[in-house]
C-alpha cells in the first residue's frame, strides 16, 4: 500500500483526468453536415467554402486516378490519401503562400495546393529527381521518407523565419506512428524552447501501416504530448474541414504573433492501404471499422453543409471531377515527356563541384548511358 | 602574426566568418555563455549576440534537424556536436538528410552546413567521446570530411568549410587543441578543401596520414632519417575527397608507402588510400603498401588507451617492413 505522504502528493488518476479534460476533440461540422459549434465557426467567404470543397473533390479524384495509374505501372511509389482530405487540405487552406510545408510521404496533396505542379508530383512518384525540383516561390520541400526527420527540420525552418523576421510559419505533418519517434519530441521541444513559428500536425489515422495507435503509446491522446514540451496541443475532428481549418488558422495566428508553436492532432482515417506496394489492410483492420469511418467522410458532410447553404450543386461537382481528370491527363503527358533520369544526372547533383572520384565516374556512366 | 593553439585558431576562424557573413550561425550544446566545453566559441556570444551564437537543448538529432531547416532558410549553420561519439544520435540528419539535400531536390536546396566536433584519443575521456568515426563519414556520399592537424591549417580549413555550399564534417582532434602553438595570421585566409599538405619531403618512403597521427609520423620520419632513410610525410587534411594527385605523385617518387591512421583497421580511410594507390600506381611500387592503425575493436577504455592508439614507434616498425621489403 502506498504511504499517506505519497497519496497526498501524487494522485495519478486525477492527473490523467485533468489532462484528458484539456484535450476534448474540436468539432464544428458534424457527420450530418450540421454546424454544432457556431462559436468556433471560422470566417470563410462563400467562395472560400466552395474552393475548399472543390479541392477536396479534386483530390479524391486524383487519389483514385493515382491508384489506377499505379496499378497500370504508370506511377511508382504512392501512398493513398482518400479519407484524409479534410486533414490535409483544410490545414493547407489555412496557410499563406509564404508559409513553408515539410510533408510526410502521404502529404503530396498539400504540396500541390501550395503550388507544386501535378506533373512534378507524378515525377516524384516515378522516382525522378525533377519531381523534387521545387519551382522558385513554392515554399515546400519534397515528402520526407524518414518519419520524424521533418519535425526537427520544421523547427529549424521556423527558427530561421523567426530570425529573419518573416511573418510566416513552418508547418509539418506526421502520423500517429511518427509521434513515437525521438525526432517528434525533439522537434516540438526545440520549437517550444525557441518559440519558433511552427505548426506540427499529427494526422492520427489510427494505423502506422498495421500497428494500431493503442500500441504506439500509453498516451490517451497524441496532442497531449505537447504538454511535455510546454506548447499548446489541440485535438480536432480530422474529418471535419472546418475544425481543421480553424485549428490551423488559430495556430498560425499564434505563431505569427510570436507566441510559438502548436501541436495539432487530427483524428482521421485512410480508407486505402498504407502504400500501393503490397499493403493489405484486411490483415489488420475490420470492415466494421472501415464502415464506421466512412460514415464520417469529410466530402459527404461538407457537401451536405454546402448544399443546404445553396453553395454546391451536382453540376459543380461534375465540373470539378471533369477538370481534375483533364488536368491529371495533361500532367501525365508532361511527366511522360520528361527524359528518364540518368546516373550522370545523379553524379552531377551530389556536390556543387564534382570531386575527382565523381569526375572519373561521371565519364564512365556517360559512356554507359550513351549506348 | 600571433602564436595560437589550435583551439584559438578555430575560435578565430569562427569569429572571422561570423563577421564576414551575417548568415553564419554558431550553435550547439553549451556553446553560448559557456563558450563550449573546450572554449572553441569563447566570447563569441558576447561579441555577436544570442541571435547568432546560441545554446540548444541537449539533443544531437534536433541540432542536426535545425541546421538543415536553417539551411533551407538561407543560413550557413555551423553547429557543434559536443563530442563526435555522439554522432550516432544525429546520424539520420547527417547521412540521411543533409548529405542528400542537393540531389534530392535537384539542386533546388542545399545544406551549406559545417558540423564541428571534437574527437580523438589520448586524453582519457569516458566512452563515446574519443572514437575516430571519420571512416563512416567518408563513406557517406555527399559529405566532405576535414581533419586539421595544426593551428594554421585549422583556421584556413574551417573558413573554407564554412564557405562551402555542401555539408562539411570538420573534426578537431582533442589532443591537438592545446598541444602546441604556431604562427597564425590574424587576417583571414583559406586553405582549399581536398588539398593535402606535404609536411616533409623525402625520397625513400611516403607516409600518408592525417589528424594527430601527423605528429607521430613526423617524429617517426625524424627517427628514420637518423638511420639514413629519407621519408616524406603527407597530411591529407581532407579525407573526403582525397587529394589523389599529391598521394600518387609522392608514391611514384618514393616507390614505397605506408598509411597511418588512429582509427581501427577495417574498412577505413587507410584501406581506401591503399586501394587508390593500387588502382593508380601499382607499377611504381617496390613493396606492398602497409597500414598502421588501431585494433579492430571499439575504442579502448582509458587504461588501455596508450597501447591501443598507434604511436611513432608503431610507425617506425611498419615503415621498416616496407623499407626492407
């Protein structure tokens, strides 16, 4: 039995209850498309609401086409995005052009809506370095493969912005699994210590490949990890575009005002496999769970909401779908026209100036590739 | 001209570049108020302010990450990893991220980062402080690896490293920090990366080496000279990329060579130098190229350190095998 002194000093149950109370899920738009939290409703014009819907529909089509192109062997590495549109797109929608995005490997849609040409997203998927040759003025970096690395780099980008006095933020994305990495904690801790203008998003889609979030951590929410770093943490309904937008918009305002970083956990779900490289979700997820989450679909609820307001029609939906298909077709053509990446391209891009060994090897590969 | 120790020359180089380029940032554990555990950043925070010279939380991976992020924002970061044995904590940032930034982004981004870090044996540190891990770095494509052996070289090489637009691992041997002084110009100067220094000319044998082993090799060469051998000593200064021209020219002249390193024997810099000599100058050789190295173990605890570390006697022994082949 614990001593009286211990009981008086340390009430574990109370400590956790207090923490849990602080991390209630923010929802503005429920599954029926009804506003349930008028007070939190972000200021968005009708045109902005329509644009956000258009982007979500477009991105759902892009996901479907990408999966099919991958199956035809016309795309390479691809991590499906359906289900995560609100989490991905509404967070990007709250940004300004000068904000810098450091994505994880599933976060290609945010890059596209931040200005990365679609053809480059396809080249990235095909394993061509030109996919990552971000155009000037587009403030993003290519998707991170080592999960966690983007968090510490985001702290650095944000610190740089603070030092430069730029009124902008660095925003980075990881998943539920990513929060188990040491770099996750180092990233939020550095940004907190430096009061750097960063936004850290955890897209909690409940599975890190096959490992359920319950096995990642004893932590009840992932957002509460912010407390240890001394920064605010927020949990939002990641299937609700308005809640995601609101949380990121508020975090951005805090950051710009010099109040430091925010950690945002979006509760979401990926309908598809981890990637198209052979993952089979039926090995680790039940169809009951899939169905439960599909009822929360961000497009369905946002469409209902906009239809009631008279802001969305079937015609607009179809126009968006056709536009997406057309642009995807065009972008694939552009990607197809890109000459294959060569080893000499690779050798030329290792250093600003080639050292002797690469100079010699360049000649060898130039000869090989001329055949 | 001032007489400086290597640590003073390093501080001087940092000061020079902090003055020259407002994008240069110096940071790491205890580098601010404390001036670094070896005082390499002594007074720099006072002089340049907390915005330019700052302490970080105690996390090497985080230090690597912010270096990369600051590089993306146009800064020229000069982080310190307090001891190079802590490299393993920052390995992803070094080998998985900054070294690949240029290629990964098709030249859109780069990592103009110079990681400074003390390493090297003979000063009786606890474990994980003194290891020679430069071989791991040299085997990582996309990095330059620089190891000065004198105060004069340290200043010129560090300034060049900071100005380089690719990531440089700049390793400072702890035993050399205060072991001797030499004339170091107070004004700025650079020593190009990838260029070796012929410390001593000779015609019978080439000793190719770097770091603290330069002193041991010079001492060995002096002893050998008393016995009538003319020994050349080459300080590589940069181990990635190698100065292949200087190495090969020397071997073609002497016909005999040994390679001396403080690190373990397996798969290291010395093995690479031997292979390059075989590739390029085998017909000039009168004897096999041998190596002087530590044993293929982890770094010795301090009681075993004096024997574990190669010294000038080991160099003489191996040199004679090659000279008498």
